[in-house]
């Protein structure tokens, strides 16, 4: 089976464009990964997600192990067949969700024991069990199991958590083994402490991974603090491996992260916003709930080619959201995912052409103009 690989095609400043090769297809970077938490991108058919330009989806170890169960998915042919998505899938390790969602957690050196937020059933996740679950799911990119402290936290707590995560990273590497065609990513932790981030990156490089993620950001620290960290964090990682910023973000977060050397991102924001009446456009955010749209015959964005903009007016989108119709979330999610992928495509083209600064300036200038005037 072909092995996992990363080819860097061009750089412009610290921004990079390249290709991740997997047996299930290529991933163009910078890449945005729509989140399919429970084996579905909410409100979208898999072929519709692909039509927006997505090369890869993200699945969630914590949610899938609880329902319907990783072993059941394995018996049914693996996650790709189960959810009818034949292209690459990245699964997170479950660590973040255990810390943020589960009840009655108990953390030890061995792992974490918790009760399901769904039915209260008792479960244990260790690095070895996380690798076992992700193998059963059949994911193409597997994340090392880590511990995610709730922020804000004091330096000693962040340092202790990071060192535990590094010990778990080595156990994840050992348990993952040699799986041609599949990749294991390590996760850099350390909060906003530069020396802890440096120590974490060095520990992961010593272990050796197919790619490296920057974790523990986009957890409420604010964009300025996140960008301060990203000014140095990607540079701590190998040039010849993909760099994945977990859980980011808004369009300007994504552009800023790519400008600082990030290759991959994921976020629930496009789909979650779509279900709550929020559309992301080249001119910024549109709240379709607002009464100003009720008589507006124009599309969300006249230059957008997604189905929501090609076939439907703001007035219609306002109506179906107010009426609680399912098509509202479907159309707005499609639009948002399409817009996010247009951002990624625009950045890939601009980096390859050496015009990234120009592209970035135009991106920010148009957003600064704000939404079109009301009718």
C-alpha cells in the first residue's frame, strides 16, 4: 500500500502550499477539514461536502466510541463505508471531548476514566485504547492521545499536563505501530508558554510522527494571544511534515494561521453557524434572522456559486429560518462550507503565485467594507 507523504510545493513568507498523499486521495494544503462529529457533517450529504471542495473530513473518537461504538463501525466495514465518504478521514483522539463533555472524570498516569454524557455509562480511554478505537474506525490520519487542561490554568498545571501528554504521545506511537498508508500525528501542548511549547515540540520530534498538530489554542485565549503563539509555534515543527492547528476557526483566524505557516485546520463553525442563521461571506458575517432581509430579493453573495446563492434570495433564507424549516440549515451550511473552501483555494493559488500578501490585503479590505446596504 502507498505510504502517507507530504510534498511542499511553494512558500510565500511563512505561508505554505503543498499536497498530502494518502491511499484514499490527495489533500491540498492549506486544507480546511469540515467536522463530521458523529459520522456526518450536519445538514450535508457527503457528496455535497465534496462538491464544496473538501478533500478530507474529521471524525470524533469520543462521540463514535459512545454511539454507535467503534467495534460496530468496524463490523460494518469501517467509518468510510459507514458514512459513505471514500476520501481521507482524520479522527481526533477523544482527549479534548473527555475533558469538556464527560462527567465524573478521573485522570491518572494510565489514562482517564469517565462517565458518558449520553447515558452515564463508564468508560476508560488510554493512549492504547484511543489507538485501538481509531484503528477500528479505519481513519487515515490518527491523533495521539493527549490531555487538555481547561484554561485559564496556572503554569504548573499547564506544564504537568504537557509532560503527561508527551508520555502519552510515546505510548500512542508504540501502540500505533507500523501501518502503511495511515499516519499518526503528535500534538504540541504548553498553553501560551513559549518554553513549554518548545519543550513539547522537541519531545514530539524525538519520538517521530508523520505530522504535527498545535493543540490547546482556540480555547478562549483570544485571537491576539493565539497569533502571538502562532508567530513561533509552527516554526518549532519539521518543515517536511504537515502542521495542523486544531479547532480553528473564523475566516480571519484561518487566514492568519496560514500566514504563520499552518497547513491544516478544522472547526465546527461553518456548520454550527449555518444551523443558527449565521452566514459567512466575503464581506463578513450575515445574520439571516434580522428583519432587514425579509424583503431582500438578492442572494447572500452575488459572486458566490453555491446553491444557496445561485437559487435563493435573502428573503427566502430569512423566511425558512424563521419558519424553522430544515432547508434553512442545509442551505446556510452549504454556503458556509463553500465559502471556507473558496478561502483555502484562494490562498493556495496566491501562495503558489507569490501573491499571498496581496491576496490577504484584499481579503481584509473587502471584509472591512461590511455587508451590502439594505434594500
